[in-house]
């Protein structure tokens, strides 16, 4: 496998040097900050990622104040006990995107977050304690116990919450394949995810960098060489 030093040097050359590359790396939340994350904010971000899947993100962003109002600020305890009539009315509520399956995922995920809070103190405390070296384990938990949190949605959720992890975007996967990792062009299988995790673990040990930064540098080392302004826009989550 290619050393991460080679990949980082390639990214630096493409972006105008080490300092220029450094400016394009996203900020990470500290474990302490993650532990203080309110369960309502965890559910809000979870909902946002679910609704963004398959929709233009700008549409969800434009309606977000309406989402906050319609779902009562995303308090998990309150939403868990809302009657069926509440959820039925939301399917005709113009303040939000009226997708029935995604609306019902909010109720399921409110219950999921409450379960995690009972086990760990809060969803944020669970994230703060979960090691970056086992992102695939965390993603599996989101799939098994959450609703509609599989694939890219789960990875985007972790990225937007500030948890330190990789994203298997097109450019990141292209970088991994170029480095010699035997994975498919779209990473979907447990086998390929395990290979990606192992490689990121190796590069983290080699470089001493956070996984999120390794993921971002990997993406910037290959493919279309976007201008800094476009990269900043993409730092909303999509490597």
C-alpha cells in the first residue's frame, strides 16, 4: 500500500502547499464537546441527514426552521410518546418535506436515542467514547438500531456531528484504490468496509492525523482539482 506521506504530498502539490492544504481541513469536535451534545440536537441532525438523502440539500436547508417547529425542537422524550394522529398530520404539513417514511423515521430515531441515552448517559457521550478505529462498528449500530441510517447517511451523520471518521465518497474510494486497496468502486459490503477501516487505522498510526483529516486529504489528492471556494462548500460533508 502507498504510504500516506505520498498521498499527503500529492494533495499539498495540488492545493498550493502544506499551509494551503491545512486551511482546507475541517474542524473536529473534541470528545468533551461531543459528550455535551444534547439528545435533541443529535435527533435534529439525524433527521436532517435522513431527509437530505435523495433530496437537494438546499431544499432541506431552506425549510429547516419549519422542521424545527413541526417536530417541536426534536425533544426525543416528547416525540416518542406523540400519538399516531400527530405523525399523520405531519404528512400534510407544508413546513417540512412530506415524505411519510422519513417522517416516521423521526419517531423511531427518537426512541433509538432514548435507548442509547439510558445505556450511555446520552447519545453524545456514546459518540465521545467510541473509538475512531472502529467506525464500522458504530455504523453497524446505527443501521441495526436506528431508522434509515445506513450507507452514506450514517457516515454523513457522524461527519456533521463532528465525530472523527472517514467518508467513503467517490474520491476517497478512488484514492484508496489508487493506493492499492482491493475494494469495489462503491464501498457497500462489510468486507470492503473492513478493508477501508483497516487502511485508515494504518494511515492514522503512520501520520498521527485525525481520521477526518486523512479522509479529506485523501479526497483532495485525486480526481477533479476543485478550487478552494468549492472545497469549502463541500466541507459541509461530502468528501
